[in-house]
C-alpha cells in the first residue's frame, strides 16, 4: 500500500544493500527505482550516508531496524533524528518487524503526528511462533494417545496368560500409564479430587498457550511487549513438555517395549521424536 501511494509520481526508493527485499518486486512493478547504499564491512547501516542521495526524485527511504538479513540494529536516537530530518524532504518508512526480537523500543510515537513517517510492524511472526508451539503440543498429545492405545492392547493380550507371566507386564502397564498421566497433568492440569474448595489456579502448558493465542488474536493492533512475553512463556513451556515427552519415549517407553516384545507380544508402532 505504501509503495502504491508513493508511486503516484514515479521516482526512487533509497535503502541499504543488503536489506529486506520481499516487497521490492511490488515496488518495481509500481514503477519505483532503487538506490541501494552498500553496507560497510561491519554490516552496520551508516544512517548519515542515507542523507546524501535524497533528491527531488526520492519518493521514500526504507530503513529495516533491526536489519534483515544482517541482524544489526541502529541506535534508536539516531534513527529518530534521521527520520525527523529526512521526513522534511521525503517519506521515511521504518520497518520494525524484528524489533521485539532485538528488544528495541518502537519509534511508532514519532509517526503519530508526522504523515511523512511510517513505522511498520507485523502480526505474522508472533502468530507463526504460536502456530508452531500449538503444532508441537498436538504432536505430544498424539504420541501419548498412541502410547495409551498400545498399553490397552497389551493389557488385553494379558488376559490369556497366567498370573506369573502377566504380573510383571501389568506392573509395567501401570508405570507407563502413570508416566503418561504426569505429562498430561503438566499439559492440562491435575483434576481436583476434593469437593467444595474451588478450583486452584494451575500454570499449565495448554493454559498458557491458549492465553497467549487469545491475547494476540483478541487485539486489533500489533502485538506489544505483553503479548510477546506471553508467547515466549508459552514457547518455553511447550519446549519443556516436548523434552519430557521425548525423554519418556526414548527411555521408559523403549524399555517397556523391549520387555513386552521379549514376551512375544508384537503390538508396537515405531515412534519418532517430537521436533
């Protein structure tokens, strides 16, 4: 939309090289040309050099801060002062898509009363992080469901064995069921057995992930520090439960499978570690 706006009168876009380029084809299609200032060896943008190329043909200056793909960031005060000065001559577009990752304070306030400064952010990165966490948690739950089905099938086959043969495997079945329950309690919370005491608050993996999703989806603005923090907490908890599940599958469950199959019961599926 910005490129369409500034291309009403054909001209140039000033930026650095390298910098984020996904939108460049659209800009070129609107008839805009690019003047790219190569980054120095230390790959930091020399913001003062962006002043020089401004001419009557300049339609926009694009600053990606932190820069993509170099990952370097400019000082906030330097960008602010440059944007204010340069906006007297042309449009200044500040891309803060990665600002949260670098813990940079936004420059959005300077754009409120200056029509020649645009500060852009994105929902997509936070949403993709939450989608990935959700997919990982679903994978954990699927693996646990498969394990529970296998335990039930093993239990069903034990009915035809005598007590001496079946007792060790029944004991293992109980141990596997308890281990799975512990992981599920971590994901969804423990069921409250006592009545009349209310429901104590529990920090659960699923609860924190739902809280983060609701916080991001429930706002009609770019995620701020609170939403980013909730996303990070959800990611941490999901990673932790993935670690617990993979540890269970690679140790206790592996030993259980070996014990069952040594008794000639062949009911197991191959399991893959959760990524």
